[in-house]
C-alpha cells in the first residue's frame, strides 16, 4: 500500500469525523436532534456509517489495488497484515483492504437498495390495506401472513436455485421483495389510526382523491417509524446478503462482497484468520452502527408527539 | 323567494352499532333549505345529529358503520349529491361546498406548512402551479386577517395559536370561493374573545364573497348574532325552524324554550343556571311518540303515543310539537 492510499484512508476518516461533527452541530439546534445525540453511540454510529459510505463512494481512490487483481500468486498468498497490505492478502493473493473497500460498495449498496424496495412495497401495501380496509385489507394481510410464515432464507435459496445465476440487480430485488412484510404491518397499523384523524376528513372535504390523501396526508405522517424500521432493516438485509454469499448463492465471485470474502476465507480460518476476521468485523461494525443509529432515531422521533403537545 | 341553493329532504343517516345493540338513527328524517347568501344556524345539544347532518351533506360519513338511507335527498344546484359518482362529488367538495371543522388543532396536517394546506384545494380544483398556489395562499391568509401572511405561510400548524389555526381552516375552505360554507362548531374550541373575532370574520367574508353559510353550533348566543334563520335539532330530527328574531321572540317548541332559558344573561341576575332536565337519549332507542316527551314539562298522553309532525305556526315558523295545535295546554304545565 502506497502513500496515496494511506492518505486517502486518513482523508476518509477525516471526512467521516467532520460529517459526524457537522451532523451533531446541526442537530443541536432542535429538540429532536439533541435527543438523537443524547445516546453516546449515536454519534459513533453516524461516524462509522459516514466512514464506510465515504470509502464506498471513493473506492477507486481509497483502494490501492484492483479488488480482483492477483498480485503475486507465489509470494503474496495468505500474508498477514503489513504496511503494504494493512489487512493482509487472501488465498488468491488479492489485497484484502482493496477488496473490503470495493465490497463496501456492494454490501452497503445491496443493503440500501433492497431496503428501498422493501420500504416502497411495504408502505404501498400497508397504506392500501389500512386506508381501504375491508376486502383489500383482508386479502393483503393474509398475503403478508403467508410471507411471514415462510422462512426467508429458504425462499432465497429456492430463488437462487431456480435461476442459477442471480445478477446483482436480481439479488437486490429478491431481498427487497422478501423483506417488506414486517414494514407493511407497521405502516398498516399507523394508517389505521391516521385515517380517522380530522385532517384526513378535512382533506376529503376539500375534494382530494384517495391517492392524494394517502401519499400527501397519511404516509408523510408515517415517515418517522418507517425511517427507524429502515435503519434497523438495512443491517438485517446486509446480514442476509452475507449469509447468502457465504452459502455461495449471493454475490458471485470474483465481485467482492463482505459475505463472499468471509466465504473465501473460511477454508483457511486457522492458517490466515485475517481473511475472515476483517470482513466479519466490517459487517459487525456497520450493523452495530445501523442499530445504534436506528435506536437513537427511535428515541428522537418517538418523543415527538409529546413535545408537539408541549409546544401547542 | 329565490330558489334554495341546497335542499335537504328527509335525510336519514344511520349507524350500525357493533355487537348488535341496534341501529343508531343519528339523523332521522331531516329536511331544510339553504338559500343563497343567507346564514342558517343549526342548533342542538351534543348528540342531536347536527354534525352528522353536516357531514352527510358532503358524504363524509365513515362507511361502514354509517350509511345514508335510500330515500334521502340532498339537492345542490339541481343535482342529488347522494347519487353522484365519486369523481363528480370530489369536484364539488372544497370547490362548491366547503367545510370548516370544529377542532383547528387536529384538522390541520402536522407535517405540512399552512400555506401548502391552504393551497391544496386550489391545486386540486383549479390546477394551480406551486408558485401560483403559494401566492394564492398568501392572499387567502391576508383575507382572513392573519398577521404577517407572507411569513406565516411557511409556518407549521403547531407554530400557530388556536385562533390563527381556525383562520387557516377558514382560508383553506374558502380558497376556491365556494357557494356554500358548512361551519361545524367553528368557534367551540376557541376562547370567547377569539370566538367573536372568528364570527366577525365569517360575517365579513360572507358579505365579500356572497356565500351561504350553514353554521352548526350548540350556542344560541352565536346564532343570535349571526344567523338569519335557525333550525333547531333534537334527537336526529328538526324540532323547530324559524327566522332568528321570530325564534327568539316566540319559541314554539319546549326544547327551544329550554335552550333559551339555559342561556346565561347579564341583564337578569340569576343564582343558578337553568338546564333542561335529563339528557339526549341514545340514538339507538329514541322514545316513542314525541322524542322530547320524557324531558318535556308540558307532556301529556298524546305526546307519549303519537309523534307530532312539523306543524306550521305561521310566518314561516314550524315546530314539531302538539302544543301548536293545543296552545291552551302551555299555560298549565303538567
């Protein structure tokens, strides 16, 4: 690893630190923001997420090598951490740090995009069920019951087996499509109470059509619980992706994802523990950071109604 | 007289209650007319069916459990609102007939600025652009007498006081210059000085925009100051209707009498406020005969068995009471 890569790493750390500090400073201006940062782990979580996000976006700058380049298949196989290779090299003499950096793109990207798919589906189904009730509600919620009753990993393995080769886009879709059931229940419960609120009747009295009422009046009021569930959900999706990749049916090699890096290293976990340790650590760090952020978000947003009344 | 703008005929709105405890006949055969440019007061205690009547006009009754019975008829500009297709009905809501709700605290969406909410009807019905809608929202805020309209337009509901929010609600309702404004207890949630301001505002806007107002209230004081005619409701029915001066001078129904006697007056010192004994019965079991008879000081046998129709007492004054046919009984309360 050369000087440029070390500087880039330092730069990424600096940017993450600055981002977390800027977020904290901005948040200090509002009651909700202060509640968010009241938890000591919230700032840490935001920092960790910012760091990995910066690294993923700036991967070509931060990574010293191409992630799938075999550097020296004689001399550089399963080498431990050194100044040149801070996280060591793997069985195929690839630089672990570079793979971790590019793997962040894949793992974080899958987590975020699959969650976006799941949120969209969950919000749409939950809002329709909660707003229209009656037959719509019964049919959609029984569908959700069925979805929740099926073990997700099993569904994913079947999907992977049926289509043989699962492209990255398809993997995101599958993870998203199997991940919205809980969200839809959450949204439905919120919508059931919101639809009885006076401002919804007021919107109907103005001549708004159901679509407008759902999207403009009901769903924005569900945003905060949805945000919390998304933050917690991304970590879950990333773990599932890792599990799938570990089983060899997720992200296909040589594309690096944190899950298949662990799978690659599993064979020599005793001889070269760093090949599993570091991607495992990365997953654990990000998932913990997401959970800390999600918890802090929940604390900050859950308190909103009471503070709202204080102000009125 | 001119043609009525809104004609309600035999409106029946029933609610099916859970666990089979019967059907609540919240509105049970209500008829009245609203003429262009007038203010019609609809008065009654809680549970008398005022709000359900107003919600029924725009078909805002939650269904289920509620439903408007076939045979009911609400005519607006020659069309029966009860048989309109949803899209036609939406074109009337907020555009021709608008509504101001009782609770300005909960009738505004907490996550949007008041400007967005005022502009909403204009965007829906007139297809205004965002920019034009914002300008219109500021105009409307100016019209309803909001201080600093250009600044308030970007405020969220929780940043405003109750009176200001009710002004916002009125601005929301009037943005498309409706012909009919239904105001459901627009001042109940406000304190007395703000009440007076809001009522004055409604009167001024009525003069400027020439709309008809259906003012629903339980407060006869509010009616006295603003309404041209009054409809008194009790137990889901119209029990008396007359012009405001006529009603206050010569109430024909004992219920109206009771309501008038219950209004505290500053000119006659009184130690205890008078109240009508008892309360409105449950809408699932209206009494047989005259629905007011259990609480009526004049009730006699006929009242317990046969239900009076709306009887004409002259000068456009109608009352649902047998006393109209036997005025002699009034002098001798049972």
